[in-house]
């Protein structure tokens, strides 16, 4: 990748060595972050998306259709994991904020998390046969390893995002940094989809049933584990040169390390009005995104009656939409500010994500199983992917601005705790989607295990479409209006950072 590439089309400053910005510029200063640093930071997102994708896209159909666990029980397992996340996510964020070592406060977590995370991902899809034969044991297996997987994922994701917030204090440069995170998250997702649908389900095990054949999941799980290990370790090693610069933000008193102090920090960030609006918006958005992502494989397999190859081609809309969002996010923030960008993106995501299904329910979509239907879904998906990318980048950038506001009010930088909410709701998005989809499949759609595509009754398919179409879009539309409560604009952030700079100068000892 050339150093001339930049999310908003501008070239980053150069020191004449071909490495982009200088070390001073890439070290949490107000200047541009070096392209090399942004790339290595972004690469780490591939591990998160691989872990999320395999569980989010394949977990429910694997346990319900292949292993025979009732969908309601699978949803309940995820509900229990949410309670564990509510404890571990902010706690790990607080520990990360207060951690001290010669490797800084973020990197030790980046080096520790990938191996146990990969092991948990593999074991979720490989319960022993004696456990599969008992619904109780299978439910327990799913609960235990789901909680462990999500905990080790938090061990990486929260410090990783917090580090990204510390790389720059510039209003738009923060958006560009998070844009790289989102872009490489797309690449991790894309690689997983290509390997799963084209290679494993569509070629190696196509004659055995593809995504409905249990041994195929071993290869998909191994692929996810490889991406997790490679991407996270690459991020950790590639950003080591930032450790000394990031230590400049370690301004939390070292003595306060008790469990009580952790939850005092958590309570303090919850007093921030802008933060609460983002949290509430994320909560409602999780209903929309989680339901769609969890049901996507059911929709492709049963509702649309697509082959694995056809499902694989749907990744095209993510490629187009996410790259458009990557290049335009900073420009939209510059033109319309983050608040209105977040609002419009949430509405656009909700409407276009359900558009293809809604039109199909009205009899306005191409024939099931046809390539014209694939093109139709891709066309709608390009818009939803664009809005989703812009929304994700915008919210993560806004969280960095809120961390500055919190430092002004309290004197402490707690990016770890702020980004723990993003990690929590990303996983809650997964969990709520499984809960809603699981109970909907069992009690409303009534989809039986070992169903055969093209043989599912029309009334079941119609109910499946109602859940993934009109119902799923409600949460995201509510989220859009909730996001309007966020009020930090460029001038507000400038005032905050000016005050912080003046305070820092006053605190420096006289020479």
C-alpha cells in the first residue's frame, strides 16, 4: 500500500524517508498518524471480525440445524453470556487503563489474548460426541466456551481500540485512524466469507451438503483461528514503536488499583451525558444488526434458496460499501459533523438492510435462487454496508472525543472503559441477535432441525422474512433518533483540548 493513500484523499505528511509522518506526529500528538501505524493498528481488527463472524454467522445454524439443540436454548446461552460481558467488559477496560508495564498499558493484553481466543473459537464448533447427545451438556458446553471466547475477545478488543484513540487528538485524524480499523475488519470478514462459501462449503464439501454438513465446520474454524492469530500478533508487534509515546497518556494515579476503584471509574464515565446517548443508541442498534447477522445464513439458505457460491458472491456489497465508507467518513464529518452523520447513517443502515426482504415480501424481488436475485441483494446491500461502515467509524471516533471531555471533567484518561462499551455492544449485538433469532425460529417461525432448502413450507418462509425484514429495522431507526442526543462538535472539542493544553502547561514544573 502506498504512503500516498489516505482515507479522505489527502497525502499524509512525510519526513522524506518514505515512512509517512514523523515519530512525533504518530505518537498521540495532534498531527497526522503515520500510515504504517494506521495500517498495523487496523490489521488487528481482522482478528475480532473473524471471531465474531464465525460465531455470529454460523453458530446458531450449527447448533440448531446440525447438532439439534433447540433454538431457544441456544438463545438462552447467549443471554447468560451477556451478563458475564456486563462484568468482564468494563472490568477489563478499567484494568487496561490502570495497567503499568515496560510494554505500556495496552500491548500486554494484545500479546496475551490471541491464543486462548483461537482455542475457544475452535472448541465452540467441536463439542465431543457424548456432549452432543445430551441437550443439557451441549447447552452447558455452549455457555462455557461462549463466555470464555467473549472474555478473551474483550482482552484484545478494548485495549486495541483504546490505543487507537490515543494515537491522535485531532478531530478528523481520529476518524481516519478508526477508518483503517473498520477497513481491515472488512478484510477479515471478507476472507472468512470467501474461505467458507467458495472453498469449504461451495467446493470441498459441496456434495455433502455444504453449510449443513458438520465436518465442514472444522476447516472454517481453523481458518478463523489462523486469522485471529496472524492479525492480532501483527498488530501487537507492528505498533510496538508506539509504546513509549502512548505512555504519555498514563496519568491515572498508580495507587488506585482496587476492585472498588475500577467500578468508581466505571460509574464516573456513566455520568457523561454524551456517552449515555451513544450507549443507548448502540443498544437499540444491536437489535437490528444482531438479528440480521444471525439470520443471514437462514435467509441465504432457506428464504432466498441460494447456493453456497451465490451466497459467497454477496460479499461484493460489503467490499463496495465498506470501501466507500472508508474514503468518505472523514469528509462527511468535515462537512456535516459527527452527530448528523451518525443519525443519517443509522437510519440508512436500518432501511437498506431490510429493503431486499421487504420488497420480496411484497412480491417485488427476482425469483428465488436466480442470479438476478443475487444482483438485487448486492445492490441493496451496497447502501446498507456504506451506512454501516460510516456509522461504525463515526461512533468509535466520537468515543475518543468523549474521552477528552472526560479528562477535562475528571483529570483522568479512561479510553479503556469508554471502548469497553463498544466491545460490549458489539458482542451484545451478536447475543441479542441470537436471542431474538433463536426464540423467533423456535416459537414464531417454527423452523425444524435438518430442514431442506426448497422444501420449507411457504408460511414458515414468510414468517422468517417478517423477522428479518420489517421487525429487524425498528431498533436501528430508534437508535438514529437517540444518537441525536450526542452534542460534541468540532468547536466543542477544540475548546476542550485548548483547556486541557492550558491546564497541562500550568502543571509543568518551572525550569
